[in-house]
């Protein structure tokens, strides 16, 4: 069981950084599969889960890559210090 107090180097803990969030896990996995480094994928996912939150992300269609949700992910990436020059082509590729 993975939970509070689990060592950071525990492989089971690292495998699912968002075990209590289906949307968070799917967003994180999408970013990882798209080539984002773990720390960036985690940061973007955390920002999105903080605001607008899991329910709002689902309503906005984050899992279907709806444009408004993708824009929020782009802003979260910028908040995680991902350069605009990397964010713009990624968003354009998702919304085309």
C-alpha cells in the first residue's frame, strides 16, 4: 500500500504519483508518454489538480483534449517554467 510516509525512493510510490486521482493519473501518463520529464509532468498535473481541480478538468474535457482544457494545461506548463517556445507547438499539435 502506498500512502503518506512512504519513502521517496520507493518504486511503487513513484509508479503512480497520483493514486487518488484518476484524472491526475491519466494527465500525468499522457504527458510522460508525450516525452515530458517526470518532474515536469508531475508539476503540470499538480497545478491542474490545484486549479481548476479534478472535477472541473473532467467537465472541461481534459481527457478528450478539448481546447479550453488544453489551454489550461499550457498555462500550467508555463507556471512550471516550461518555455513558451515548447508549450506553443505542443498545444498546437493537440488542438489541430
